[in-house]
């Protein structure tokens, strides 16, 4: 019996026992659905994180009082608050003395209410930015333009606003040329950013960008800033970090034996940290879901053993007319694989549907990939082979004479 004959026989058996076949498929469907839904959401989270982290480019790093490696340590957070504050003058020194740095921009931000006439928006992100910020911006301009370096240096009362701010403060008019107020200070709108959407349910379009000197006058002239730095060349990020470290240690008068009182955050460090945090969680999720795949395989094996018992006389007739042990084994193994693969296909479809629904009703993103389709169907087929071998082998070892006597 060749493969196609075995496949045809398997399909006939499936049609003859529809309810039993469906119950057998159910275990595989649940298992594959769970795996595909989890993998699809995980891929979506990973893609979103990479997109956020690399928004400014892989050659951009951040200098602040904490850095990446300690970011999730409470003691490190407390210690960072005791460190010397970073200033706009530090950013100027880095820009002036650095040779491995293309652009340097100090930044500060705070959540505050923004007004336009009698309309207000609470809890908006108000960013103060340094002169080279337009070259390091995380957003594109939809209308108008960025703040110019000269406007930032002279603390001109101008601003670029996010799409949400523009839409809610000026729903029926063009925001360009309009005025917004932050703590009583007026700023002319010269640019509106392109929509960036939401990340994990949090909008990225609720910001107002103003010159750093104006931000300091409004909020806190002594507030510590973070400094964004773009390396002169994509492959010289480490050289730029080393240069920035040397300049900052000199400015802070640190002895060779003293540790840095500042930290760096690079794209790769953040991605590595994210990977360390999530690897264990993801592995546990996939492991728990894989248990259901084993359970589905056990169901397949039990049903196939029942099928062997029910079709003992059929097996005896096949052997009596010349079927070999390999033919019988191929027939039942093909049936088990067909059952599992069919459940895998249904599980892949259902898993994608669940992932899409989850993304609509929760902040969780999803990502559909071809390899995950192959993963679902491949795992299901592997389960069919692994748990179908024993029933197929049992069928192939039946004695034809005893099988013919079976009622």
C-alpha cells in the first residue's frame, strides 16, 4: 500500500467515525490553538519592543543618572537620586568636545495640563529639548516643522504637539498658528507630529515639545536632564560611549578609583535586559501550553487503539489477501498523522483568530508569521507520529488467522 492509498483509507475511516474523529481532533486543536496564540502574542510583543527601542536608531544611546543595567533595582534607583544632576551644560560640553558623537541633545519631561482657550487636556507629556533634538527626534512631522536649533537656544515660545493634542484641543481648526498654554505660559504651535498610535494601550501622541530653557523656567531650573547621543558612525557606538564617559568623569572630577556617578543606556543593552526578563516567562508559558499537546497526543493514541480493536477483522482480511506488516503500519500511522495534522490546521486558524481578538480587546499586540504556521502543523504532525506508532505497530503484529476469527 503506497502513501496515497493509505491516505485515502485514513480519510474513509475519518468519515465513517465523524464524532470520534472530532473528539480526537479536539485535543490537538486546543493544544495547537494555545501554542499559536501564545507564540503570536509573544512575537507581537517582541516586535513592538524592538520598534520602540530602535525608534531613534541603533546608534543612539542615553546618558542619565541611572543607566540600563540597574534600571530595575530599587537600591540603584535610590542611589541614582543622590548622584549629581546632569545639566544642559553637560550636553553642550559633550557636543563641543566629543569627536565620536554626531548629535547631542539634553531632554527633560513632566506630565502637566495643557490648555487651548477654555479647553484643557490633563496629564500630557511636556518635553523640554536641547538644540540638536530635531536630529534625534522619535517622531515625524505631519504638518508644519520641527523646532529649529536657534528657536531652542533662544527659548522661543514655540511648540510641536502630538496628534492627540492637536485633535482634542483643535478639533475643528488647523492647529498651526494657534496657541497652547502650559502653566500660564503661551506657546505658538509650529508643527504637528504624525500619529504614532498606542503601545500596550498607552497613546504615544499625547506630548508637547518646547525648548528646554523654557521648560526649566516653567518647572524646575535644577531638574536633572537625560542626554541623547547619536554616534558619529553606526559601528562606533562603544567609542562614543567611552569618549562621553571620559568627558563626564572629568566634569564631575572623579578620581580613577571612583565609580561613575552616571549611567548609559544603549539599544542593545535594553534589548538584552528585556530578553533576560522575558525569556523565563515565555519559556514557562510555552512549557505549560506544550503539556496540552502531550494530552492531545495521548487522546490520539487511545482513539487509535480503539480503532485497531474495532477493525481487527479488517486487518485480518488485508493480511489474508497479501498486505504486509509495513502496509498495515503505514495505514494506521497515516491515519494518526492525518488526524493530528487536520487538528493542527484548525488549531492554527483558531489560534490566529484568538490572537487577533485579544489585540482588539486588550493592549497586547500580535504578529502573524509563516514559521508559526509551520510550527503548529509540524508539532501536530509530530504528535501524530509519536503517539500513533504504538497503535500502528500493534495493528501490524496481529495474527491474520486470529484476526479473521474476531467478531
